[in-house]
């Protein structure tokens, strides 16, 4: 997916971490091998000083230095919302205030699947960004009546505009499998949760297209080095070469065309904005043939 | 094996077992000890208690006579250490178990407090709701003199004793304790832990889900995980098992110390445990 992207992966990641990209909900997927607090630290480090950080903690009892407000998590969503909302700006305030609001949740697994949607939709707004850590491989109890309902993790992945997935740095696939089998029995080997780790960024563009990049990260030096860049460039090159000489037409796309293509908003995105309530969105255009007398033709 | 050099136990890179940085005001941390079938964590619990009370894990690598001598010396000139409050809460051992272990080093029972939740736990709390019992337990464990070091031995049994979820146990018990006590050690039995992951279609029983969630939660909120397990190759005359010290999920970036990741072999014989490098 990253192969034909025109953008620099490091720049996109930097923009996401500093909340400059339009990503109201960033999901951090972590595991026992590499916990996600390092990403919360990076976001706090990159965020502008005027940002109000509301830290909702289910796992830690220590208020991080960067947090403006510290809220203890609770299992009831309504109570949790009641405790967070006083710190969020009202719609009028958000128009006037220049600073951003950032909510950090250190473990969203404590919120059950049916309540996840309510929590996220009520917190996220144009002036409020949400960064939530979810633990992978954290099983959840699902009652029989909700067996076919998506799991919390699936819902979160569906709703997130950017997903940052963390992996411990491993040498090769064999080492990865060995590690997985050890962690399955909670036998924790040395070298996990180290400052060096692997990060996969899935960034959903406005067009609905998802771009995926992998980075090698160092949390002490705060560096994010894209990996597999060579492979993706080679793939892109191959794609270009394959189209050359096939026809008398030019089938290749220039960089400018690629950028324009990425920025096209696909029509189904309108249906995901949750504001239209399932109504048919019709935009009248000048060439449309509209008959006022026909009651069945009223698109509104 | 007698010719192999014995190694001192150290958990942090300042060569300490329980670093003084952990007890700074406003700091609250957790350590997680996991153990499996055939490798009892009693020696490690004793070592941690000795470290907090006497300043060093005296019974490790030393004969009992030598450990008693050192303990006597330290107790004689360590009146200042009485300011430390140590507590143990166990759901699998009664108070006699700890008094007998620490009594061998002539440590006065007034220097530590044992909460025996093995004897009469069900009778004592019969008819009360899970939430109320957890509140009572937190009050008991944090009563004055407030401990600054608490060991919880197999608190996961509360999941089944009180019929509560792992999230409730974490939020209403473990978190409440970590908020008040500077350092807590959670000792958990993980033999049955088998987490196939969320991608698999394998069905896990509700009890197992709660157990896995509890153990995972403990890993994420701990600064270090101390894993005790038997030898992979089976039994050996000169080795009982391995102790692996690894970083946990919680960050230590606010402290000047780091976890000293290490793997020891250990051999438990009578009253002493010896540590070696592989």
C-alpha cells in the first residue's frame, strides 16, 4: 500500500504524533513485548505547549509530568464521561481557544465493546484529539447474545483514523515465532520493552485509502527510521517499468497526478460522518434535470 | 556445580535489589513475580522481605548459620530501619509460614505484618458484596502504620472467591493499593496461563479470560517482571529452575534507574537458595 505513496513516511508519522495531521482518534496497539506508553510520551513531547493533556489512567496511579489533568479510570462509561467532560471545552470555547485538547487513555481495554462507540464519539471533536492504547492479545468476555458483534479491538480499529501498532524488535521471523510462543505461556524473555522497537503506522487518508508504513524506532533518541523503504521503492519502480512500452499511450502516473489521486475523497466517506443519519446526500448540480412537479423525483 | 561462582541478586542497574529511588515520595510502583508448577516463589518472597527489613537478601547464597550471624549484626545496629513498614498478604499461606521463615533469621515479628487471608477468609466475609470486601481489604492493608512495601501472594484467587472480574480486581484493589503504598509486589501462579491471542478462533473459558486479563494487567503496570520457572530440560540434581528478570510494561523514565535484565539459575536446598549464571 505504501508502494505508490507520494509522501515521506517519516513526515506523516511526525505530523500524526504532533497532532498536525487531521487524525482525531489515534489508536496505539501494543503488547506485552512492547507497551504503548512510549508513544504517549512521544505524542506529549511533540504536542505544542499550549495543548491541554487530559490523561485517563486505568493502569498507572502516577500522573505523568506532561499531563495537565489526571483522571482515574472507572469501568462505567457514563461515570468516566462525567469525569472527563468538565475538562473539555464547550463548542463556544473551542471556537475561541487556540490551544488543542488531547485525551490520552492508557488502556482502553477496560471499556467493553458495546460502550466503546459511545465513549469515542462523545469525546472526539474538531478541537479534541484522542490517543488511546489498546492491548492486543487481551481476551475479552463476550456474552452469547453479542457473539456476532465485533470485538472491542475490531471496533477500535474501524473507528481509528490512524493506528500505531508496536512490536518488539526481533531479528527474523523464527525469533518472532519463538517469542510469540513464549509470551503465549507468559514466559517473558529478556530484551522486551526496550527503547528500540518496531512500529507500523496505518494512516487512513481522507479519501478512505489506508497507507501503511513500518519504522524502526528509538525512544531514547526519538528517531523513527522507515524500514522496507528499499523494497517499496523497488516495487514502485517495477510497477512503472511494467507499464512502459505496453501501449502507445502513457499509462504511468506522475508524482503530481499521484498526489491528486490520493486527495480525492471517495463518496462513501460522506456516509461515515455520522451526521446525516442514513439520509441520501444529494448535491444539486447545474446540469441536473430536475422536475418540480414530479413528487418521486424530490431528492431532498 | 559447587565450583560455579555464586551470583548476587540484583534487580536494578544501581546494583540494588530494591532501589532506594523506588521509595521516593509521590512514587508508586509494582513488581510482578510469576511462578509455575514445581518452582515455589517462597525463597524469592523471603529474599525481598529480608532486603526491605535488613537491607540485603541474606539467605541467598549463604548457609543458614552465616545468614543468621549477618542478620544479628544488621539487626543490632539497624535501629533506624525500624521506620520501614513491611507487610505481606497471602491467600495461600498462613501467618505461621512467614513467621517461621523470617524467625530463622531472628527477625522480630513486630518488624513486619502478615495478613493471613488463607484462614477463615470465606467465613469472615460471608454475605458481603465483592466491592465491599475489596474496600475492607484495602483499608486493612493500608491501615496505620501504613506499609511502604507490600507483598500480595496470589491475589488472583479473589477473582474466584468474590466472583468478580479482573477489571474490578485491578481498579478497586490493586490500583487502590498502588495509590497508597510506594512499592507492591504481586506474586502470581501462571501455570495455567495459555493465551492463544485474539486472532485465533479458539474459545477460552470465562475463568481463563479473567486470569489472562489479570496477569496481563499486572505485567503492564509493573516496572519489572521476575519469572520463576523450572528447567526446560526437566529435572536436574544441581539446578531447581531459572529466574528471569525483565522489564515490565510500566515506564521507569522518571527515575534514575533501569531494570537490570538478567537470567539466573537457582538451586534450592533446605533453607538456602543459591543463584548462578547459566
